[in-house]
C-alpha cells in the first residue's frame, strides 16, 4: 500500500465544478439525504408528499447543506427492485419541484440507472450519485460524460438485493483502493472529470469490515479524489450499540467526526444541523493544528 501524509486532515482540498461554479472543499461539505421512497431504511415514506419534501429540503439548506441528494430507489440491503418507470417518475417529480422552489440549490440524483440520471439532470439536477459506479448500467458512464456533470462513484459488489452475500475479501482495503484506481482510469478515459469516491459503508461489507474501512479510510487519499462518507444512521452504528436507526444520531455524529479526521470532504447525512456542528468543531481543531505546526 502506498504511503499517506502524516496529517490527520485531508490536505489536497480538490474542487469540483458544478454547472460552471467551483465548489471548494477546503471546508468539508454536507450532502443532505432526501429519499422519496416508501421503503428507505430510516425515512421511507416521510417525504413522498410534495409539501413535506419541499419543507424538508428547505430545512436542510437552511441548516447548512451544500447538496441535496434525491433518492427514488431504496438501495438498503434486500430492498425491492422497482421498475425503471417508477423510479424515473418519482425522481423527476422531486427534482423538478426542488429546482423550481430552490433554483440556487445543488441537487444530486442517487441512481444507478442512466435513463433516470439523464432525465433528472435535464430536470434541474447537477450531480449523479451512483452506488454501482457504472456496473449496473453500461450506458451510465457515457451519459455522465455527455452531460459533463460530477459523478459520485461508490464501492459495492453485486446489487442491493445480493450484496449482503458478497462480503468475502482477501484484503479489504487493498481491494477497495484497487477498485477505485481502476474505476478512475475508466472514468477519465470516458471524459468524466469531476469524480468523488464513496467507500460504500454497509454495501457488501460486514459490520466489522465497515469499521475496518473507516479506520483506514485515509488511505483512499492516494487517489487524489474527494471522499464522501455515508455513515448516517447505518446499521453498523445501531446494531453495535443495540439500538434502532431512530436512536443512532449520537453514533452517527461520532463516526462522522472520525470520517472527517480520516479525510472525508463530504458527509452524506439525514441530520444536517448536527453534521454542521461536527464540521465546525473539526475545522476549529484543524486550524489549531495548523497554528501549532507554524510555531
């Protein structure tokens, strides 16, 4: 494994180009989760109503979210596979309403289907967030390249329906890093420029493997790409603590703090205000560390 910098904080600070505007990741950013599905693991069914959806998005933006990530297909382990037409209808409805109500908001569409991605970008979204990194739709990379939008690529094996049975690794960290090196080469060859990496906590990984990956997530910095951490209310938290997802906010805050110290540039969360507090405190600690090094 290649060596990494000694600093506990990400010091490359890449930017991403979103619709002609550079988003500086020197200060970590928050991606607020907006699921318009009936069966997501934590908030399924809460935001299918238009008024509830818009009110929640407004709240997340007010609390400090830079991005709103719209999901119309539940990717939790064992979730039902829904028809493309259903996902597209839900997603386009949500994105178009959000883009009209919040024209300055940066919207991400969480989908592995290229047709849904294209329809949502055309309806006002700016980023594609693909849990399969192009593996589940052979057209996805060409579509993203043609649309010239940032692309979030996650590490996963199989599908949401099969991934829980695909958790054997000879060397988890090495295999995840190798996976991203190969994906980055493929993406750049296609012409995709703004690439964000998501380690995929909870996707084809056991609870123990999730913690192992988080503990060594800073090794992903060898890719030179921004890292997104999606730990919010995941089962690795509430199963470890003997709780439910509804009780996992404190655990989420702890792991988000660790993720930032391990190099995360974006936190994908359900609870934006609490994540914003974490970032402010971590930034204060980073500033103090910078001052100490300058003494």
